[in-house]
C-alpha cells in the first residue's frame, strides 16, 4: 500500500522540487504547536525523552499526491528510544505494527556525543547540499537515490539545541522533507518531563 502511495506522489514531488531551491525561500507558516497527529502522544514523547532533552516536531505533516488530511489522520504514531542512545525516534506508519513496509517517515533527536550520530552527520555534510532552516541553523540533505546502495528514503540532519535532529521520509517527498525540517527548526520544542540531570547542555549551533 505504502509503495503504491510513494509512486503516486512521486510525479507531484519531482515536479515541485524543480521550482524550490535548497534555501527554502518560499514562506512556510510556522506554528509552535506540533501537528495534530502528534498531540495524543505528547505525554509519551516527554516521558520517553532522555533527561535534559527536547524533541522537535513539525506543525504540519506535508505529503504529496493523494495524501490529504483524512489520510494523514489515519497514520499511526510510534514513539521509541533511538538506537543512537541517548535519543528518541517518532515514527509515522500506515499500519498498527512497526513494519518497515508500513513506514512513512521518522523524526529523531540524538546526542552530539554519539559517535554513530556524528558519522551520520558527517555523511550528510559530505553530500554538500546545505539547507538554510532558520537563522544560524543549517541542515544537510542526503538524497536516497544518490546513495550506494540506493535507499528508498532521503533525510535532512542538522544541529540545534546542542543535539542532532533529523527527518527521514521516502525520497519522492524531497521538497516536503525540506519544508517539514524548516517547521521543526522554527517551532517550539517538546521538553522532556524527566528532570534528572545526566548530561551537561551544549551551547551553540552549527
């Protein structure tokens, strides 16, 4: 089902990407509130976030092709600890389980001290596709079709709040990935409800 959705949306996204620059110059309405699909899960997100962490989520889920609001409302939200410990992943799925066949996209936060996260960030930067997301915040786009081996997903990764943030969706959604990354970078973050202090905050953005 999801694979069919990708191909249906591909024509729209590819045509759109030809008129949108990587600076994302087209105005995007930014809201402090995460998209409605996340609202029932905010408490779990706060509880799952490591101490002293924040999570950034877009104020709208943007998908091409037939993905209207009714479709987006049916998406399933999964919240789980990241393999890049400490960290958090919020995934969107079209089915009840967490099967990769049902995966629409993910939003994640991870420690800038994680060696694996640092390697992923370096890989994104080496693609030399910088994206201006917010004042002094620059993200890096990694196109799935350009990877070897080829990936069905593209991603944007950036550093903010002393953390690494990333968004990963099927590659036909390239333009919408950029738009959602901008919404994430400019919106208000969700703050961990665990007050235990385990890791000193890192100042500055890059």
